[in-house]
C-alpha cells in the first residue's frame, strides 16, 4: 500500500513539474512576441534612429519615410531641391508650401492643442491660406473649428440655386460657436440684448470665431415693410458667398417658431436690401441649446436658406479654460483700487 502511495505522489509531483515547465515556456513565448524594432534613415542632412516596441512586428518604416520626405522636401537646407533651398537661391518658380508659410508659434500652438494628424494638417493649411494671426488660430482651436466646421444643421442644398454655393455655405458655418469673451452672470435672464451687447462690444473677436470672410454691417438693422419696422439682430456680408447673412440671437432653447421670423427677415432682405448681383441672403439662428433632429425637421420645408447653431459663453466653458482667464470679480476689484 505504501508503495502505491509513493508512486501516486511521484506521478503527482511529475505532473506538477511538467505543468510549471509548460507554463514557464508559455510565458517565455509570450515575452518573445514583444519585439523592439529599429528604423534608421537620413533626414535634414543627418541620420535618424527610432526604436519602438511592436506587438505585431509590423514595421513603421514606410510611414516614417513618408513623413520625413515631406518635411525634408519643404524645410531641409541640405536638400538642393527643397522649397527653402530654392527660395534661398531666389528661384522665381518656387511657391512656398504650407509648412514654410506658417510660423513657428503657429506650429507650436497646433501641435500642443490638436492631437490628430488630419486636424493638424487642416489648421496648417488654413493658417497658410487665410493668413491667420496667432490670435485667430488660438480662437479657432478653442472653438474646435476642425471638428465643428460643416456640421451646421441647415437646408442649403434644398434652397440655394447653385450646388457649389450650397457646399460653400455648408463649409462656412459651424454648428457651435465659442463666445468665451462674453460673461453673462445670470444665465436664466431671457433678454437677448445682453448677448447682443456682449457680441457688439467684442465684434472683432466675434468675427474671428465666425470667420474672416465676414464683414459686419450692423446690429438691430432696420427694415421697413408696409410702413412697419422690423429689426435684424446682426447683419453681415460674406465675401466668399457674396451674400448677406442675417443672425438672430436667442438666449434659450431652440423653438421651431423662431424660424418663421427669420424666414420673414430673409424675404425682406432679398426684396429691399440685396443687390441684383448678390446671392440669396442666408439666415443663422444662434441659440443656447438645440436638438439636431428637431432643427432638421423644422428647417427642411422653409424656402429661404437657413441654419441653426448653438453657442457657449465663458460661464459654460470647461473649468480648466475658465481658470486660464481672469475672474470678472477680480477685474472689478482691481479697477476700483485703480480709481
């Protein structure tokens, strides 16, 4: 009996040993699967070496080479055919690309604030194309232009006579605007004039958030129809769309009934203000909150081109952004001490 017990425990010990050997070997196999790959090459007249961990073993060399070739072609003084080398030789045929035409501070802001490659290329291109100042770039980064541009719920495709005009109009507006220079202490106050006064007193900043192709005509712009006065909150002219843009302000949540007044104002603008060579006027309703589904139902049967956007003031900004700006009460106290 004792012999059988000894044989049993011996077999058990061997089984446990085999199991641990298998487990150890399995772990070693998994460790071997984690590879460190090394990529090397030339850029900017020197060499680069990149070491990185890869769970799949896939080489990133093609992507690295594509990125470095693009930078090398644009900014390398060691490459005789690069843009900067040809500019240094006063080559009359060279055209500076986006990388070269955008300053270091612009690049620094874009790299620190925008995390996606597509977004960074978008802002670099816009800076070069629109000649954005650093202030304009910061404003558009805070307003998330890349993510929000072209997302405005609208009826432009159904109401504008030309397809290209409708596409340009869609690209010209965002679905949300960051008005971080406006501080409304009582968010429950329904008076739209508070919002209007905040915009008017910061009209330059509003145009930066709205777009550099907008020219401000006036606020409370008067139109007379059948000897009665009607007023448009904010009236702009867009040079790219070549049309008047009427902006109506609402402090509360979107209501479909608001569009009736906007549609009337656009009809009056086209009848009495618009010049013959200008495109049809466009209306934008700017309100605090809006359900996209409700807006899309509301605008689709109107005959005038219009869209609905929302806004955020400083009170509704993320806490980290608010801390970066001076407190209104502190400013008031400081001004009192200076008087």
